[in-house]
């Protein structure tokens, strides 16, 4: 149960003050009945809320896909740096969103932003082993030694990474598939072979691949088909 003024404000471009004025002017109905108090509580799942006869499309959970550019940190707010939430379309900015996982400030690519904690947990939990796919460019030639080392599991100073897949796509470029999310993991893995990562771009999470038409810096809602892909059990 939630206050009706908060429900409408969180799912529209109206401020709480504007919603209260609309209610007092009897412009808001719930299941066809005029609402005259802005502090009544209702179950948004079971009620139809309308303004001037136009029903509001209520969505409890929001799922956004972002093609993250460089220079943004994976946080909800920061006093000195730009965050990925600054790239979220205005109509979603009141929905208490957060990034599902993180990408380093200089890493680009696929990021999910949501207010669904359960979905985020299913993606982030180490026990789920959800695969993440990255395009990578390093400062030296890719090698068979790296491929075999990634497959065996690279030993870092503080941990041993699980088996990862490295495919060479060019002299200094490749794709890496991991099923963990350790701090700076890919950069540190290549570091064990004397290589420095120059570019890192995430192109896949589970069965969801970064859409080719989603430009760098663009953010939009996931389609129904895309949401199904990220929730598929065989995406791990």
C-alpha cells in the first residue's frame, strides 16, 4: 500500500505538489471513483489510476539498458563525478533506480539499470555464474599462452579466477567471457601476462547482447524479448 500522490509522482513527470493540486481539483480517479484526498493509500497492483480520464500505465519495476560511455562511474550519486544515472531518461529518474553491477569509469558498454533488487541479485550473485562478455584491446600481441592461461584459471595475488574464455580477434584484440565479477578482474588477468588493457567494452550479459543500434550514451527500456533473454536460465 502506497500513498496515491507518491505513486502518481513516481511514475510521471508531475511533482508531488502538482499531484496534490490535481487531486484537490478532482481530476484523479481510482477504479472510476473520484479521489479527493491525496494521502489515501492504495495497492497500485490492483487499482486503475486515471488523470482526466486517462489511465496511468503503472510499472512497479523498471528495466533499462545503457550503452555506457567513458567518464561515468557506476553509482547512484556522487558529489564530484558523473554517474550512469545522469544518462537515464527524465521520465524514469524518480523511480529509485540503481546500476545492476558496475563497470569501471573507463570501461564502456552494456549496463543494466533497474529498481528490481531480485533481478539484480540474480545477475550479480557469484553463485549464479552469469556470463559477461567483453571486447578487449591490449598493448601487446594476444597469445596462445593467454588463451590457455585464461582457460586454466588465472591466479591473482589475492584470488584464483575461475576458467574464462579468450578468443583472439586481432593482433592485440579479443573477446573475453567470464562468470565472475572480481575487482578489475580482466585488467588484472591480462596483467599477469605483462599486458595492459587499453580498451574494455562489455557486449553481453547472459544471453543479452548489446544492441547494435543503441548508441554510446543512449539508455532505454528493455523490450519484452530482451528482458526474457536476461532472465533465461540458460544464460548462466
